[in-house]
């Protein structure tokens, strides 16, 4: 498997847009969350937002290492005042992210160890977010 650097940079920039949007989505959701379980949800949303910021940092570093320029575009953002609906929106977003990173990981040769492990780390975190949000949504 050879590395198509130009294509990979474009896809990683797409992931970077998703990470920017996800970070904004979680911090905004934390700010507007109210209700009987708000304190726990706010803490969790803020923690996941921190993870998303770290993912963006990882992707930016790998894009630059590949000779690309990190995007400044932000993907679609959705927030909702209802906490359960917000969890469901975030769950769908995280599931889509897992699918995206699985596809991206399949395109990276295993001998590109640093790149492979960086994307794998982001994928693992995203999968953990799916599992946590499934628990929060009662699924």
C-alpha cells in the first residue's frame, strides 16, 4: 500500500473540520445545559470538548508533517437546549466520526507508524465517546 499524500491531507483536513466543530458543539452544549443532571452532563461535555481539541492538535501536527496546511474551516455544528436531545445529536456525530476515522485508518500503510498511531488514537477516543454517550442516552 502506498501513501497518497495529497488525498490523505485532504481527508485529514476534513477530519480537522469535524474536530473543530465537535469542540465548539460540546463547549456550547455545556454552556446551555440545564436540568436535574446538568452538573454531570456539563462536566462530561467539557471533558469531551477537551478531547476534541486534542484531536485537532494531533491532526494539525500530522497534516504539517505530511507537507500540508491545516484547514481553518469548521464543520456543521448542532446544539439543542434539551439535554437528552443534545446527547443524541452528539452520539450520531461521534458515530459518524468513528466511521470516518475507520475509513481513514484503512488508507494508511502500517509502516507509517506515527501517522497510523495518531489516527488510531483519535479513533479510539471517538469510540469511547460513542460508548459513553450511548450510556447517557439509555441505549
